[in-house]
C-alpha cells in the first residue's frame, strides 16, 4: 500500500471513531491534527477541491475519497513526511498491535512508498456499514 492509502485509511479510521464517539482523546486529537496538516497543505497549494474533500470526507467518504486521493497526489501531500508520520501515529493509536508489527511503516524509494497494512482496507470498506 502506498502513502495515499495510508493517509486515507487513517482519515477513514479516525472518522469512524469520531462518528461513533469512541476512543481516547489522543485518538481524536491525532485525527484532528492529521486533518489540519492536510488542510494546511491544500491551502498552501491553493487546492480548494482538496480542502473541501477533507472537510466533507467524514460525512460522506464514499463520495469524497476519490477527490481527496487526487488532491493528495496533486499537491504531493502523499510525500509530506509530517502528514505520513501523523497518519502512522493515528493508526498506531487505533491499531497498536498492527503498528507494533510494522504494518504502517512507509518504505520510501525514489519518492515512491509502500505500506503494509491489513486493517486499513477493511476499515475503508466497512466504514458506514451497520
């Protein structure tokens, strides 16, 4: 999995926990911090679509996932060390056992990345299902 999927997966997991009002303050703070980093990046790059996608993603991830991914790539936010680290930290709070096994580590090679993760895709696919 590449950094874009890690970032979107972390936003999805954070949004799910926020919607269910479960989790610790640390998870909520980490989620909000990740969103703020991404919004700041989009504002810096003057990417209004990306900014809107982040703000609307929590309510309707199925609609805003594609525009969010596009904006992450267009602004190179998927290569921003602070954003990747924030996504990793959030996932480590949500899935500590998976993080301990290195599932959310990004291996950068020539600005390309790879993340091993089992749970992010499941969270993304199951978000919003009852």
